[in-house]
C-alpha cells in the first residue's frame, strides 16, 4: 500500500500543475478549482489500485478530474439552459483588466449552454492544447466523433452568444 502511494505521487508530479490549472479553468474560479482538484486527487488516490497500466496515468487522472467536475456541477437541465452573449471576440483582443474580465464573463456565459462533459472537452482542446488523438483516447471515441463534438460545441456557444447579443441590443 505504501509503495502504491509513493508511485501515485511520483506519477502525479509531472501532471500536478497542469491538472490543477485545468481544474481552475473548468470551475472558472481559483478556490473552487482547488477544491475540485483536491476532491479528485483524494478519489484518484483511493482508486489508484484499479489503474492497470502506468503509462495511461495521465488520461486516467484527467478522466477522474472530468468525472469529479461533472458530479460537482450536475444540475437540472432547466438551470443549464441560459441564453448567452457574443461581444466576446472584441473583448478578447483587449489587454486591459476590464476587457479581460468582460472576456471571462462572456466565455462563462458561452460555457453555460454546454454540458459539463462538453465543457471539459472544449477546455482540454482549446485551453490545455490536447490533441484530437489524445482526447479520443481519453473519451474512448473515434477522432471523427471528437471533432464533431467540438464543432457542435463551438456552434452551440456561438448561437447562444448571438442570441444573447440580440436580446441585449433590443433592450
């Protein structure tokens, strides 16, 4: 048991910072991201004995992170359906703190229309720079399916942002 724990921490060491940042991005909040990371690490440490192949530690860990995130943010469908905004692109070009805050706010609105699983997929691809092949392996899907899910997620986010912008302009 003691060897398992030391092996776990040894395998976690190169992934620690990236996984922590991933959790913070998923939760869009430092404190909540840290809580998510700690909860996932406790679960991963208890389930470490079920890992069959040490070379697949990274996808295994991220699957636990994604599942823990999914469990944390699971809400009734009617609370997830929120119209969103599309002024985001203009704010993303801004270097000032106000523009960055607005961009995070618009991005948060865009993410609200996605399921937690899709939020994790988009975050891993766009922000963590995982390849399509790595995502296919993590989710046990074909590369074409991953590409299609990313396309649908982007389209859904864009539609929601445009819808929100239209309602904002009318008021």
